[in-house]
C-alpha cells in the first residue's frame, strides 16, 4: 500500500469541484486529529475519536445532524438530530412539531412511505416527548391524531385511552368482537412462531363464550384476534360489549348467557359485573355498546 504524505495545506483557487478519484480504500491517518468540514472558511462539522467512540459534531449553534437516504431524487431525511428543538431524535421525519408538541426533547417514531413501519397512515406512530416535569411523556399516534398517552403528574402515572388486554384461546376465530367470554379450568398456550409455542402460560386462562346468565366467571369481552389467531380479551378500561336489550348510560352489565350482555338488575358492582355503559342505546336488539370495563 502506498502512502501520500501531505505536509502543507492544499488550496483550490479555481472554480468548480475538486475531485479525488482513487482505486481502493482511502485511509486518512490522523491520529489525535479532528477531521473538520468547512464551507467558505467556516467550520460546520467535525469527526473525531474520543476514547473508543467516533463522534460527529455540528459546529453550528442549533445546527442539526441529518442522515439522508437515496430515494432516486434529491434524497430523503431518514433520521435527524434536531438541536433547535432541544435535542429531539427524529426517525423518519423532520416535523418541527411532532405530535403537536412545540418543544421538549425525546424520540419521534414515524412511518415514511411504509418503509420503516407498517402504519397505514404514514404518519407518526409514537412520540416520546417531555415538555416539563409533568404532562404527556408518550403519545401513541394514529392517522395524525393522538389516540393514547402515558403521562405523569408528580408521583402518579396515568394511561389515557387505555384498554387492558389478556391473551387467551379456546373460542373460534370468527367470534364477534364484543362477545362476552368466561374462563375455564385450563391454561392458555403460547402461539405458533415463538420458542415456547404450545407450552402453557402461567396465569393465562382459556375461555369459552359465556353460556350462563349472571356468569360470575366472566373474564371480559373479545377485543381482537391477531395474525396468529391469538385471542385478546378486554377486561378493564374502555371497550365495546355486545348487549341484548336497551341500556342507558350508567347501567351495569352482566352476562345474558348467550355471549351477549344484559343490564344488571341493580347498581351494585358484583363478581358477575362486566362493566358500566358509558353511551346508552335504546335499540332492543343485539348491538355493540360503549362501556368502561372492570371484569373481575
């Protein structure tokens, strides 16, 4: 390998680009020396070794450090260290107002053109941002709106838009959302695609469609099935329940014995209580009703 020793500053005085065209690797042996990038004599960035770390620094106050990919055009910013916003790390976006927040520091997760995330609406999927000592810390975003939050106030952590889900199995995957289910004396098993597939899961019960009116073993209501046909049962927080008969906000619900719920005959929370109606519905048939759940 040949080595060119440079012991003087080389200046380009003519117009146009200065091109270095070599075969093989370019090795810059600058032990203990910074690599400084300048434009018109003004430094705007530098590389240097600090202990075992390679550090990349912007020399311009509030200047961002941007990682850019090739999209076949002028390029697209895939990650930005936004110093003007107080040190926000933005992945897949350069939005100066992530999640509706105008300052603070944190991490923004974004799904540009479907390449980074599976978000259908290519917008922020999650924002970690701290505006002050109290307030929202985590924003869960969907279709450009915040659908859930984790916030702090003093020593209290609150979950906004929260539904508590439990993984389970035992019922057909075409069971309607909002169907009332109850536990059986059998443990759930891990789904396919995991190293524990087929093994039982401690404390996770299997379920059946509730078939007893006033069922005290009610576990919750069907929330969804995932891509592995795994059942998720909603047991606490907000949710929708299939209800037979008219109901009013504030009514308590219990099992109707056919996979739907009905209005409880009193307003006392009991072991059979599924939850409380939050939005009444005068339809006397079977329909989904918005509720706050507190099964068990």
